[in-house]
């Protein structure tokens, strides 16, 4: 297949591009710059110039592809609401280009607020209180006859080159001189290695996306305290419990995420796709010098 990938030079997107090419597919990747185009060429992919804000470029890429994988998302949390709106509009533009065809599309979503107080499964639907509207946009596209489903990425999608939540926590611990957790620290985060996530995207798009949504989750739930303990040991700083009020000051905008308890199952995904994660789990992976600058 010829597969159009947005976010193709990103942390997860680049892994997906390499996985697809290794699997015998041709890839058309979205890039906004010459540097991005050069990166895609080095990986063996073609380039569609544009961005997720440039809806015409999205339509052009989707129209010449056999399938679409949408991973692009701006993670600047200072403008999160606008980023969610950009994502919704991008999904609608991609869907419009696929409408009337049999070509599948995968969009990317998250796990926050999916099933508070219990282990989330693929049968759960995103909370309407969560600003990110990826799956609602996908549902609107599906209502027009497009074959579309979602991959829900674990909040810690980890691995070489990670610039997400774990590096942010490491940076905070360096800055504040402590590695903190909230309360007893037993709130749980799911995790997945980006290479395992990339293989899930490939399997899902190859099999037609009908068995989704999919949970890109290896570790069902890692206690936040365990993450803080590795960071504290590696940096040589105290590991401390904080009250919610103290955590609000320590973590800032990240406090909501630091306190989330979102254990998540991927049992249905594994059975549907024959997907079995093979890379290191979250704690083993982040307990490496590469995460700490040496």
C-alpha cells in the first residue's frame, strides 16, 4: 500500500514510517520544512509538503494514498484547546478526501479520563469532558462512510528520542531538586515503547481498522511513585510525597497528569491484531543513561 502519514517526522510518526517501509509499504509523509523532507528521504519515504493547519495539503496527500495514518498533534499545552481544534479540522479534511472510497484511516487519541476508577478497555468511549476531540471527529467521518478507527496511545510512549512526559518529569526533578509524587503515589500510568506502538499501527492499517479502537498499551499501570523513584535514584535527589496543593506548585500545568490514575488493558487489541509487545517495559526503559543525558 501507499500510506500517507501525518506527523511523519515525530517521535511516534518516524517509527511508524520505518515500520511501514520495513513491511514493504510505500510512505508519503507530511513535512512542513526542508529539514523534514530531508529526514523523510533518508528514511526512504516521499514528501507531501504542508502541515495540519494547511487542510488543502492534507487532502492532497490523502487523495493519492491507499490508506492514511494521522499522528500529527501539537503538544504545546499552553494552547491545548486550539491544538485540539486543529486536530479535529485535520481529521475532517482527511476524511473528506477518503469519502466514497474503501481506503482506511487511523487517527491517534489518548487514554485520559477514559474510565476513571477502573481498568479501561477498548469498549470504553472518551469522556466528553476531555478537550481532545480526535475520536469524536473520527466518528463524524465514519458516519459519512469512511473506514476509520483510532489508536489510543499510552501517556508514556517511551524509547530513544523521547521528549514527552518522562523527560519533562526529569527536567522538573533537576530544576526543583526533588522527584515528587502525589499522595501515596499509587496512581497508575500505562506505558508502551514507541517501536511496539509503530508495529500496532502497521498491523491495524493492514487489517483494515475494523477491529478498533486499539490500545497501544504494554504496561497496564505503572505506579507513579515507581517512576519518581527511578528519577530520584538516577539524579541523586530525594523522592518525596506531596499534597495536591503542593503538587500544583511543583508540577504546574502537569499536575493534572501527574495525579491521573488510568490503568488500561490492551487485551482486545492483542487478540484482534496478534500484537505482542516485544520492547522493554516503561520502568526498565527509563532506567537507562540515555534518559538522563549520558
